[in-house]
C-alpha cells in the first residue's frame, strides 16, 4: 500500500514520522509539498533522501488539492494497493497508521476507514468544540453518526481514487465533502479508534477556525439559503393561490410545485453540484420526494391550522421547520 502525506510548512515532526514509518513495511510514502516555499526546502529534501516521492505545488492550493495531486500520482505511477492518508504534524502515530492499514485489508467491499480520535484527556478547546459542533451538524443533516468527522487519518482502497479525485473542494472542506457523499455512492465508513495527540496545544495546525469552518459548513449553508428562498416563494404563492381558489389543498399543491421547480434547479446546479447523477436520474427522485414532502406539508399544515387552530402564517412556519432537516437528508443521500 501507499502512504500519502500532504504537508504545508512542516517541522521536524514530519521527518520523525517518516523515519518511524520506515520501521513498518507498509509501502512507499508519497509526500506533497503544498507550496511551503524556499524556507522549508531543506525539510522536504531530507524527506526525499529518506526515500519519499516528493510532489510540489508552487503555491499553497489547500489540503484537498494536495490530496488530489497525491491520488492522481498514485494512479499514474501504478501504485496499486490501499492508500493511507496521514497528517504531517505528528498527530498520527505509526502504530495507528498501521492499524488503519490492517482494517482496510479486512474490508469485504470498498469503503473509507477513519482513524477516529477519542478526544479524551487534555484537548485544546477549539479542537474539542469544533469537532463536537461538526459531529452534531453532520449527524443532524445526514442521519449518519461519525465520531470524528475532521480526522486526517483515512484509508481508501485503490479503486476509490477516481471518485476521490472528482469530489469538489480544494481545502479543508474537501474532507467533509468526502464524508457527505460517501454513503450515497455506496461506500461504507468504518471508524477505528486511535490515540489523540495534540502537541503544543495544536499550534502547528493550519486550520483557520472562521474561514475553514465556513468552507466545511458551506454545503449546509447553501442548502439552507436555497430552502429559505424556496420557502419564501412557496409562502407567497400559498397565500396567492389560496386567495384565488379558496381551496387549501390546491393552494398548497400549486405553491409547492412552483417552489420545487426553483429549488431543484438551484440545488442541482449549486448545492449538490458534486453529485454524479444525471438530470434523468435525479429529476424523478426529486419530484418523488416533492410528492412525499407535499403530503407531509399538507398534513402538518392541516393539523396546525385546522386542528390546533393556529393562524395560517404561524402554521406554515412550523410546517417548514418540521420538514427542513428531512428534505436536506433525503436530497443529499438519495437524489443528487
């Protein structure tokens, strides 16, 4: 198998990791210098002297771009076998990398193996908080529980590399996009617990809490915006059609049809653009979901408005909140 290490402005811990990995007969090491610059040339030259294959970006393109460069090289070089991705900052220990490699060998079908940290002991606050928030948001929007969504220690079989190169994202959001699309593509996600290592309060991390968190949550934020605009359109059209027909069911159906056409177009082009399903595949699934959501929408709206005697405006707001998470999960997993 091959070990792939993306690196940006690394220190001596990268060389320590490489030396230790040489003690394990796992296979060749491919190192990607993601535009670290002349100041770090000596470290990469020493790594190459240890036998690593060195790939270089002239400028910093991001972790996602570095991983894709490594994946493409592995394919072109014919390095068949499983691929293990590890970080360069000393957080991933050689024996844990070996455990991920062993777990991959036991898989019966292609899938991702994550080296999941337990987050026990003394953990930097930003890391503990960030992982807790991301874990919760991921579970809420996908219906899938993953303990460590941000781990950089990941294993893949060789046949997944084409798919990995097609996933959108050039920086830290790439790793989240990978998890968001794995299940709907038929890939399993297995977690193998590893040691949690944070050196010097994780100062070597290049993760930017605000900018990179925004990138990670961008697909969910885009879906929320799309749903908000579609919901406003549906809201206005509901009252328009209700005033014209005086029939709640017809008003709900007509408003939902118009807003659904808008929502499908926006989601397919901007929100779930990384999906590989064609329009002929996704369109029937989407409008089957529309029918299902329409039934929920009418049922909840009727219940809130007619049974609980809640004003139509308030009933409509409650209804949209009720079906938002279900709609995101269904579109992400089954439609696109």
